[in-house]
């Protein structure tokens, strides 16, 4: 009887160990919208807030998070950038491998200086990217971004831009992997990006 109990106990311990191993090997479940299969992110070249060239394909080795918006945006843009900043804080040391860029959809008003002041109120590492209207239109189209000018004749702003407000996540190899909707939770975004950073998305 004692021998049976010993064997039974060992079997239980072995089963528990196997369960732990299998749990550790289970595939990570992403919270954002996953692009299946991943596709190469459309490359582009725009100018950052310092007048330097920002080429997406030169960011390999880092996770890149793109957001299309503008500095006069009253609500969704500051919310999205504040969330992105919170994500970087949650990532700790892993945040060094995450680059966040705001691509303006209002190049007429968003000068490099204005973009620089704006993005750095959220995080000093953020990029503010702009270009000619044609360049911005081409990049927006490549990522499926909608942006429409709406006149505001009674406002000092004169016009606003109605635009889609997603976060686009590109992995270290330049593959477009994830899209987050405006209502995505910061914890979910941080979890997905940390998995990309630490495992490469495998």
C-alpha cells in the first residue's frame, strides 16, 4: 500500500509538471486584430520633427507603432497618443525597442516644429512625421486610412479633419502584424507588443 501511494504521488507530480510545460508552450493569444498572414508593411519616407528623414524600412529591429492624426484633433488623437505613452511605460526596458510615430493628416498646418512640440508632450521619444499633401495621401492610402477635410466656417480653426483612428503595429522584420481600434485597452496593447518584442511574434 505504501509503495502504491509513493508511485501514485510521483505520477501526480509528473502530471502536474507536464501540465505546466504544456501551459508554457501554448500559443499566445493576441488581443488586437491580427493580420493573417502578416504582410510587409508599406514602406515610406517622411520628415520627422527635426527635419530628418524617417524611412520605415530603416527601423528594422524595432517594433513600430503608427498613428495617423493631427495636432488640432480635439479628442481621439490625444487619447491615442496618451495610450501609446502609457504602453511604453508599462513595457519598461522593452520600450527601448518600440518606436511610436504620429503621421499628420493635416500637413497644411502641422509644421515640423508644431508636430515636435505636440508629440513630445506625450513622450519625448515619439516621432512627428509630415510631408507634402501628396506624400501624406499616398501613405494614408497604403494603410487604408480615411481622412476627409470638413470646413468649419464658424470656427477660428476654419476646418477639421475627420479621420480613422487605429494604431498600426509593425514587427522587427518589417511585417505589419496588428491593428488596434480606438477603444483598445492599454493593458492589451502592451501585452501584445511585449510578446512581439520578446518572442518576435512566434
